[in-house]
C-alpha cells in the first residue's frame, strides 16, 4: 500500500464532564439550572481570540491526495434495524438530526418541528419541549446534544437561542448569545458549548465559523478557518458562499470542524487553540467551482451535482470516517460516499464505499446508522458495522 501522511489522534478520554467548581461564571442565562450554568461557563481566554484574529488568509492548508490505486473497499455489515413508532400513529416526516445515546435515540423531525425521544426498541418515550415563540419553546429545532440528564436544542429560527430540557422533556433553562449568523451545528465539550455558523467575511482577516460560547469576558471565542473561496464567493454574490456550513465532532480533547467544500478538517483543542489540520483527500473528491447566485432550481441542482459535498467527519481512535454526498441530475437522487483511514496496526489503510441510503450518524469505533426505506410510512434506521478490507 502506498504510504500516506501520518494521522495522529489522541487517545479517547472516558470522562468528559465539566469541572463544576472551575466553570461557574456569569453568563446571559435565564431560568437556568446549575447543570446548564456549569456547561455554559468557559475556560477560554482573550489571548486565544487575539491570536486567531491575526491569522493570514493565505495560510489555509492544502490537501494531500490519496491515489485510487492505494485505496481498498469498505463493507457495510448489517447489525439490525429499528422501526421508530410515534404516539397517536403520527409518522416522522424528515429526519433533520439523529442522535443515539446510551439509552435513547433522539430524532428531530424537520416537518413537524418536534424533538422526539425513543428507547432502544424503537418505542416512543417523550417529546422534548414544544414548538412556539416563547423563551421555553423552539420554532425550528435543528441540532440536539445531550449531557447527563440534560437535553440541549439549537433553534435555527432564532440564531442566538439554545434551550435545555430534562429527560422527560420539561424546560429547565435557555441561553442566548449575540450572533447574527445562521447556526449550523452544536457540540458540547468539557469546557463548554461550541456552535458553528455560516461565515462572516472580514476584510483582510481569516473568517471563522466556530464559536466557543461562554469564552472570556465577551462570552465568545472563534476558530475554524474558512476556505478563502467561500469568503470571496459571498463578497461576489456567488453560489459557493452558501456552502460555508461546518459539521462538528470531538474525540478526547480535540474538536474537528469539517466544511462542505473541502476535505480539509480544521482541528482545535477545547479552548479554540489551532492544531495541525487533517488534509487527506479521497480519490473521488471533486472540488466545487463557483457560479453566480441564482434561485433557478435547475441551475441549483446542476451546481450541486458538479462536486462532492463533505457532509460529516468522525474521528476514531486511530483514524477517521468521512461522509461525502453527490447529487445526480439524471436519477435526481443523492449518493453517499464513505472514506475511512485507519492506522491501528502501524500501516495505514484507507477504503471507500458508496450507498444510496442517507448516513444519519457514525458512532466510534465502527457503527454506522443509515436511513432505510420506510416500512408502512414509519421511519426505519439501520445499524451497520463498517469493515475495511485489506489492500495489498
């Protein structure tokens, strides 16, 4: 197998709970329980923000291509499938977010705007919160995160609002932070809360999309450098500027920020300090070429079909799994391409796989959740084991 650049990942940490004593600060919290207060407080510094603001936009890392001849195959072995039943025979319309935990599956329905909890048998347990315009309600839930007995919901409709609920679904607190950019992901870390947003271009400076909420005196630090093409596209009113979203993941004390347009994964620690990025590019990757912004559906679909979108990145103990998507204008369907690299045995191996089923979650070290064809209208989630075939 052709030698690949070194991939270094930290060992997993078994305890990710925050230190309640060291993390109690004043934040803009309304009716917040001590659990939420401890989470929101930060261990971030003003010096971190100052260092990032001086970054040069030309420092964006280049990628390292992996030749197709050095990549093997990934196989998906079915473990089981789960049909999720909702009370009153109501069906889930569209999965916006799927999150498995030790004893629950959390699903955000993008049609009904509900956050639903199921047990591991697929039985409906409770609705988390409710829709509405009140401080204790969400209008468009987009991401859910769980810590201990608290469930956090990111509201897409109100860019600066995160709500917290107990396991039964009752409201226990909320958090507002001053930001006018659309949020794209929510992540809880030992040091606090991280939210990614669309880009805010700054003339002559690196644009960041990662916001470490509860940082320093101003309550926020930023990180996760954006591909400069995104910034230029937004300034010139191009279509590429709409693809600045980032998906977040964490492993140990590292946070990973994957953007839609590039295989580059920005890596920071939980204080926002930049670390060496991951730059391995899969053989199937197609870079986007900017086009003038249009609302014409045909042109938008043609643009989506012209490149591969980096949907998600999941670190493992000795490598990673990335999910890409590609739209086909002929079949009018989206395919999902998996790219995984592993160096557990000292020699690095990479593999690829393609599936027509939507990848809704990857759980370390090797479990993949896919959205299956519906059974009688009910949502079915398949659980698969990801295997990498040896490549010689």
